[in-house]
C-alpha cells in the first residue's frame, strides 16, 4: 500500500489530514475518495489499493477523518460534518475538481455529508454498511445495534486521564473487531487491527481522540431530513451478515432519496459490516462499474456545476 501522507487545511483553525493516493493523480481518470470506518485508518482499503484493475482505471484517494489515522487538529471538538468539510478542502488542495465518495459505516455518513455540502464536487456516493438515520429506536426495531449500550460505558471509561503508556485493551479491540469483520476473522487480520488500535490511540492524546470518536458515533445527527437534497447517483452496498446495520434497515433507507439521479441497492451475500475488507471482490467490481457508468455521462458533479 502507498505511504501515508499529510496535507494542511484551514478547517478547525488548521488541521493536518492523513491521506493516501494509490498512484500519482491522473486528471484523465475519475477519482474515488474512500473514507474509513470507526477507529480504523486508510489501511482499511488495503484490498482496494492492491487491485491493479481498480488502480489502473480510477484515482484511489483514501482520507482519514478527524480522530483517525494520521489526521490531527488542535481542536478536541469535531463532528462528522467537520470531516466532510476537511475532505472537500483536501480535494481543493490536491487540485481534484470532482470525485465519487465511498464510505464504510461512519464513512458513509461523511460521504453523504460531502454530497450535501458540495454537490458540484461529488459525482456519486457509494455507502457501505451504513445508515442515514441517527441511532434511533426505529433502527433497532429493524435489527440494528444498540449504540448507546455499546458506546456509553466506553465514553465513561475514557473520561479519565491516563499515562503515556496507556493503550486500548485487548477486550476493547475485540469488541470492535468482531462485529466489524465477523467473529471468525482470521488471526492475522485480528492481530493487524489490534496493533493499529493500540498504536494509534496510545497515551492520553489517543484516549481523548478515541473518546470524541465514540461520542460522535453514539450522538451523531441523522440525515433523513436532508437527503431529499442529494441529487447525485447512489450505489448502496450492504452485507447480509452485517450485525450493526441490518439489510432490512438499509432497504428502507434506499427509498428516501427522491431526487437522486439513480439509486441502486445490492446485498452482498456473506458480507460483514466492514464490507470493503470482507468482500473486496464484489465491492471493487460494483464500484468500478458504477464509477465508469456515471463518468461516461461526463461526471454528474461537473454537469451540476455548469
């Protein structure tokens, strides 16, 4: 995978945003921005960066949200809206006029916020294993997880200052990894993400970032009242084994985009919550076809800007 780079943007009084490009930016190719899920990093998309067919046809750009990976800011307060703004500013700084946006779980919320904030720049959105609702009772009734039960104890525990050697426990890491990748995840992948979690959230700075990420996860605002303003095409991919957000819930959400140019929904058999990692073959194939189809129209975002 390509090396992590950082870029300075003005948002939140100045931020350093972590990102990876699979290859040098080629303005003749469409660009796909990929936004990682809770407490992961741009490395979530290792299997997309390794797909030479994908890399040869699309500029792959993974951007790490606030609180994640190599992204840093002096502000302890940030939301998913801030990450969406930051991503748009990264595109501006890199000289990329428009892009498709793919997001896993929380990355889907950020991708859709990008489409709302900068409709002339976002050509289409590919949400993976996500939800446009807040963590509501209605979503739980359709088989989605209980965010309050999962997040609140961790938020309380993470409120206490810690020393420089502190790191998330093995139990914490497993509680995140199991629902994301499936409890039968291979030992190598489990060890990889356990190491990344412990390294990235080490010490008191890591604790503070981890706590804010968890607060955002539990307390975010929903987008259902806004998504009728999304006009770009959407390809929604969802794993049938997703234990965080159910297929039934996802199906109810894909009909809530009355003004989108196109809305496609595909359930991926056997796919888990972090779908791009557990089922990269299907995700890469469907995403490439979607990007190529809408790029052939001249790019929805560029048309919207005219």
